[in-house]
């Protein structure tokens, strides 16, 4: 799995909207400033996220963006797969793969299946609600 700039900005955009979930709409300029993204590129990313059902937009003077679903219903894996495609490190990991005649006796296939399962085990269980909560907590303070 490789995360491109598009994927990175998509993840940051969804996180920004999760942080502001239930508040006013987020403008693209505010978001671009906070996540350090070029506005034109962010427009494309948000258009993709809208097509994927992750965000909604409102037009007008007080328009902007908001999450289409609650942040606890969106995982990192959902966004990564939608923007970047399959997370498997190699195509033969998929059960329906038939392009290689050695697929069932290949010693590496199990390794790549384990890598895929471990990656999925992490990104499919981290919600944007959890990530936003970490941001809301702020820096840790220790007192004696």
C-alpha cells in the first residue's frame, strides 16, 4: 500500500471535517490552510470524496463542506481504498486471482496475505471519530 498526495489530502480533509463535525460548514479555503493543501488540488480531492459518499457540499455565501456520515462510521480503510484502490501489496493476494499458474504453491503469497491482513486489521478499525478525539484532547500534561 502506498499513500499518494491525493490520499494524504483526502485523509486530512476527512479528519478536518470530523474535527468540525456538528459545527458550521467548513470552507475549502479554511480547510486548505489548516491541512496545508493547494486549494485547486483540494477541490479535486473533495469532489472525489463527494462522489464516494464521504462528504457533502453546500453552495452559496455560507456554503462549504461537511461529512456525509458520522465520523464513527468512516474508517481510515474506507477512505484509503476509495482513493488509492486495493491495499494488497500484490495482486495475487486476492482469492479470485488466476493470472499466475503458480499462485497456489507460491511461498510468498502467504507472506503478502499476512501483510494485507495486518494492514487491514489496523486501517479498518481506526475511525475518524477516534482520530478527531485525539486532536481534541490536545497535548498531554503531566503534574506531580
